[in-house]
């Protein structure tokens, strides 16, 4: 059963546990004056993937993700290019080596 908070015209503040199906109180339990239900914001915080903050992010968040993805791709492309350049220089070195004298003497 939920707990409801009420405030009367005379300033009394009280909480009462009532069923949802019961009608709201109309009189103060202390002085009999008319009461108003006090509303509060709920104390619920949704965290983790699958909730509003992560699913529907701001445009700033999207820009940050795009930038980090492109930075990662740029680094990966640079590494691939460095590997290809290294292979080319290695193959050029092996082709420019003179033949060994032992290879010439095949008798």
C-alpha cells in the first residue's frame, strides 16, 4: 500500500498509508480542517544501457562518438599503411641483394 502525504489548512503535515482504491482524505486527522495531497517527484533513477540517457543521447554525444570512431579508423589506417610500406622496403632490399658466390657455383 502506498504512503500519501497530506497538508491541512492549519499547517499540519502528516502521512497516511491507504489503498489505491480508497478515496483520498478530505479532513485533517488532528484538527478536522480540509487537506490537500502533497505531491513529490519520484525517487527513481534509470541507469545502464537501454534507458533514456544512453538510447536517446544528445547531438553532442553523437558527435563525440563519431569523432572517436573516425580517430580510431585514422589510427588503424595509418598502421596499415606503415605495414605496407615496411613490406615494400623489405621486398626491395631482398631484390637488390647480389647473388651469393655459392649460388653461382652449381657444379
